[in-house]
C-alpha cells in the first residue's frame, strides 16, 4: 500500500483527467459511430433547413434561416449524442466496472466529471461535421481564432452538461430499458423547447418561459453568437457561459452524490 | 496474537423489511485466507459490499485495516482491493491499460508505475497478452487480470466475490496458484466467497458459513468437520448449517447475475 498525501483539489483534477484519458482511449475502435452520428445533423440541415429556408416561414431577423439553424443543429447533435451517454454507465454497472471504481479511493466527482469531459471531447466531431455542412450550404461563418476557440469550449461544456445529466438519470433508473425510455422522452422536449430551430419570439408565452429554463437555449445562443459572422447574442455570451457552467457544476455535484447508488 | 485486519461487529443490512445480513460478527487476522460460504441469497455479496464501502450498513459496522467502513471510507478504500462477482475489467482497453488506469487512480508513484505493472503482468502470467484488447481474453485471463488490477497497490485485504465462478478446473487452479503466491509474497489477507467446497477445503485457513443472513458456523475446516462427530466431510458440514446447496433465498437477480458472469467468462 502506498500512502502519499495529495491535496484533495489536485487529486480531484488529476483523477478527472485520468478518467477522461481512459474513456478516450476506448474510442480507438469506434469509427462507425462517428459516421452514423454525422447523419442526423446532415438530414436536419440539408432537408429540414432547406425546406424551411425556401418557404420563408421563419422570421429570423437579419440572418438567413439556414445560418440561423446551423448552430441550433450543432447544439442539437451535441445534445443527442450526450444524452445517451448514461447507457454506457449502466452497461459498466451490469458488468462490475462501476463497482470496482467506486471501491477505489477516486473522488466520486472525478469519476463523474471525467466521464463528462470525455463525452465533451468525443462530441467535437459533431462540430467538424456541422462546420463542413455549413460551408457547403454557404452559411456565413466566423473564422476568427477566438470565435473557433469559443465554439470548441462551448461544445465540450455542453456535452459535459448533458452527459452528466444523462448519468444522473442512469443513477435513478439503473436499467437499460428504462433509460432508453426516459432518454427518448426527454430529448425531444429539450430540443423543441429551445431556440435551436426557431426564435423564441415565435413561441407562445408558456413555451417561451420553458425555453428560458432550458440550458440548451443558452448553448444555442452561445454557439450562434460565436459561430456566425454577423449575429448578436440574445442573453449575452457571459450570461450563457454562466448558465452552462453553473448547471454543469450542480449536475456534477448531484451526480457525485448519486453515483454510488449504482454499486448497490 | 496475530494482527486483526478485519473486525466485523453486528454488521446488519436490511432491504425494506428483509434482512439480508443479520448482525454478523467475526474477525480475520492479517495474512489469513478466509472463505465465506453459503447458499444463494445467504448474504455473502451484501457483506462484501458493505466491507468494501459500496453499501452502507443499516446498523453495526466493521474496521478494515484499522479504518471504519462507515466513517473512514476513503481509508478503507486505499487499504483494500476488490474483485466483484461480475467482470470488472474493461473489454475496450488492453490488459496493460486496465492496469495503468488503476496505477494512476491509486496514486502509485510515477517512477514505480511501469515496474509494478510489469511485475503484476508477469506474476499473473499475462505479459505476452498485455497489449491485446481484454475483449479477446479468455475467462481465466480476465480473472487473473482483475486480480492483478486490484492488487497493484498492494492492498492489505483483497476481497474476492466468487473469484472462480464459471472457470474450467485448469483456469481455476491457475487463479488459486496466483492467489496463494500473492499471500506468500505480500502477506495479503484474502477474504473470498465461493460455492466450491473443495476450494474452501484446500485453500482456506478458516471458513464461515452464512445462512439467510446469519453466521451459522466459523472455524477451520477440520474443526467444523469434527464438530459433527467423526467421519464427516465439509459437504456434511455445509448441508448441516446451510440446508442443501440450493434451497431458500435463491432469487432471479442472483441467478441471472451469476449466469451472466459465467457466460461472459466463457
Ligand atoms: N439491492 C437489493 N435490494 C433488495 N434485495 C437485495 C438487494 N441486494 C441483495 N438483496 C437480497 O439480499 C439477499 C442476499 O443477497 P446476496 O447477493 O448478498 O446473496 P449471496 O450470498 O451473495 O448469493 P449468491 O451466492 O447467489 O451470490 C438476497 O435474498 C437478495 O435478493
Ligand atoms: Mg453473491
């Protein structure tokens, strides 16, 4: 037994990255997933986006509809990939992997956040796909390095947020079947009750209120601000970041409390 | 008097109105090989989960390597290794990576990590397969890797929940050979559960038999056999204390979990 004293915060950060590193190592054999994941944003942008842009049905102010929804579709695909992340945790529980990690001295919050970050990094591929499609469709993108860096950070944070949310759900439902059910029930409302594919101004009052409580709305707003060449933020980029960071922190803390449930 | 490394006092766990572990009291000495026996649903896994801090006791408690399982959980976790009933290594990582992540999580000094991992691989006879994905491993190799993984940090106590379930006799012997060597080399205390009486007979210093959550018998195999009078086998002892091998408390979850383990282990 080696007992070295390490400051709790250093240990937390270090362990978080250890978990992230090994989650990412598992990706090496996962290329089919990357391809299938590209399909959904492509359909939304190429079909849904094209049709609605043509009709002029949506009033998106000074930016064309396709430009408007490109960041929305990116946010959506981040949500869709991240929200099913909890299924891996249930899988690892059905084996004995979760139990083994919980019996180790690793801080619970590091186990949760480490997995969240890895989901964040995995999801970056969605950014590449949506940028590629946007380029193809003539969306006016902001190519400044600062803007790109922001988009990168927002994608990672958003995926961390939603994958941690997913993990929290997994801690409650514990079985794959129930998880798939709950996951499916949650994603569509999160998506539709947001500003991803239409401005919140078009919504009835109650829905608009709901959308303001939906973290996805702030993710979309932040992405729209940074991704597009000429777009202004609805809530202000700092406020978007604040909402995303606070929600993620709360979810990680809740997840750390609930994670040990999986071992029982 | 040998050092007591595991001290269990009135350890109790209820699930609703059902008592899975009922006021269990026993101690285990450092370096001992201790077997916990009992039919399906006796409460063995529940006991191990409490001792490894995965499940809080309803009442009572235990000290593992001097740390309380209820108030000093992190201390306990540093002092133990745990091989769960189900498969606990990651099939999408190599054997080496499965060890590396635990070396890092247990804060092994950076300089020592590679040497420890190499030693553990060598010890468990896995060096040649270190770079292969664990998904390609046989059941026996998986078990040996799990033992390597949970002993990298040289725990004082190693908890093993049915370490040989689903293995063929040759793989089973290999696992035991490594466990016995480990005790000899590092003085690791082994606390394990099993359904194989001959395993208990040939490897345990002492055994405990649980039945419906209660401790029914405790001692060396010879003592327990002698307690029934001359000419009795360990099997007789087991039947005497635990009914037949597969009677009460047998439930779907336990059986399906075991089947699943057996299947995955091939
Ligand atoms: N989370 C739980 N909720 C409710 N009951 C449980 C739970 N975990 C275990 N039990 C019950 O407690 C009893 C003891 O279970 P345990 O898994 O400890 O038995 P075991 O001795 O390990 O059996 P086996 O040999 O089949 O592995 C069983 O009747 C089981 O159904
Ligand atoms: Mg069991």
